[in-house]
């Protein structure tokens, strides 16, 4: 009887994509334009209010959506840096309000006083130093928090959507402009990725320097990496035909430029007419519609001279409509003044009182947060299968040959 040594178990099949909870939806990447529409609409809604309760709720919604639907790409880990930038903006706004003291009234609650620097008469209305009140600091903090929330909205769009993929959906006439904007927007994620890579390398090399000594060891490699990335990007763009002169004639270029210029002028005049009630009626919606028609005509005419191919176009399906619609609807609810008092969006600090939380704006912000589960789950990174292990050798007595050992086991 021959003994058979069992081999190692077969490795389990490796799947590149993990299904969502419950296996209901397959993971895929949402269209980048949907994320940008959602983020810009939420930033527009934020510009409508300086209520700190609503602003903190917006930050919580952004954090939930980013943590639920970001990918594992290195550039998708930079939302924390946008939060640091937001804190810096709030601190600078409060510091400037304390130094350049304006709007101080005798009824304010004074906290402390800074050394006062006399200013000339032509600089009247603004003083350097002097008393600092609680009302002034709260006003500066709420204004800075609103700007910080808008920055975090842009940061969430950069984290959730790859800005390079949004270049595919731009019209042909804006192709070169889209390349420049895409390169400019992708600077921040690339810097975040470079800083993370340099910090990881320093930890592996047991770098223990802190403060200014550590700054030199981080800034120089980051700048070098950014320069190398720029050169690689320029070489790749040059090899793909970016920066070409094109086949358009001088006359078509002039007509395209004139249409775009007139269209942008019409859009600006129409927007001003809609915002200012004292302007004539033709400066409102008619000017806006005429400007939009001229811009579309210029884009169609300029796009004829650009021929592009699209590899694996991003689909626009129901989740894209749901995410974009959630952001737009939240902005419409905050601008509609329906079901709530408009003064609740911008509470006054005179007298000091705790701000209220209006129901409809709260519902609008939470509606924007539904993008966290309306969007499909992101694609998981492809795991690598473990290397196969060799079967262990069969033990045999050193003094008995192999055939003799098998014969002895058989008997």
C-alpha cells in the first residue's frame, strides 16, 4: 500500500471587485461631472447662509460622502488636507478681524485690547489694533467658516472625482482650455500624493527630525517630484497632439471668438439683470438666453476643427442623475425661501443669541448627503493572489533508499 502525501489546498479564486453590502449593486466609478455638479451646487447653497449650525452640518455631510464613496487611489486621500486648509482660513479671518478692528460698537462685549497704531486721515474707518470684542470675533469666524465650507466642497469634488476624466466631456472648442484647467486642478492631489510618499519614505528610513530640519527633507523631494511629474505630463501631452495649431482658418477663428465674446457678455448682462431689480426688463432673462445661444453657437463652430477619440467613455445612468439632482435640489431649496424665514439663514449677532436650526434648510443639506448611498460603491483595488507554496517533502529514513522505503511502507 502506497502512502499518498496530500498537497496544499488550491487557492481560492480572487475577484477584482467586491459587491456592495447585500450584493445589490456592482461597484463602478461614478461620472466625474456628477460629482462636480453635486459639489458646486452644495457650495452654492453654502454661500446662501452663515448659520454656524448649518455650516457644521454641511461639513458633516461632506465627510460622510467622502468616506463612503472615495476610491483607494492616492489622490483620493487628500480631503484631510482640505480640512486643514479650512481651519487655516478661519484662523486667518479671525486674526485679520482682530488686528484690523472695524465695526466696534459701545454695546459690544470686549474681551481684550491690542496695542493701537495711529492711522492717517485718508485711512479713516479702519484702525490697527485696539479693543477686540466677542461680536467681532464671532462675525469673522462665521464668515471664515462659510468660505471654509466652500473650499471643502471643492476638495470633496477633487477627492471623489478624478479631474482628468472630466476633460473627456468638454466641448471640442474648449479642449485646450480644459487641458489647462485640468492640469491646474490636479496640482493639489499630486502634491498630496508627493507629500505622502516622501513622508512614508522618511518613516522607513527612521527619519526623526522635526520642525525646520524636517521641512528641508520634505520640501526638496516634493518639489523635485512635482517637476518630474510636470515634465512627464508635458511629454505625454506633446505625444498625443496637444498644443497643435489645428486646421481652422483665420476667419473661422475670428467668428468663433466673436460669438464667444458676445455670448459671455450676454450671460454677464443677463445675470446682472436677474440679480438687480432696478435694471430694464431686457437685461434679465432675454439677455441671458441670447448669451447662451451665442455661446452654444460658438462652441459648435469651434468644435468642428477638433477631432477627438474617446476610449471607454464614462456612462451617465440613473445614479448620476440622482447624485447631481440631490445637490441641485438642495441649492434650490436654500435659494427658494420656501417654508422658513430667510433671517434664520443669516442670524444676527446683535444681541448675542444661540442660532436656530431651520427645518427646510436642514432637510436640504441632508438631502445632499443622500449621495453617499445613491452613488454606486467604488471599485475595489485588484488584490494579488498569494504565490503557490511547494508541497512539503515526504520524510523517509536516511539509511533506507527511496524504493526500499516505499516497499517497507507497502508491507
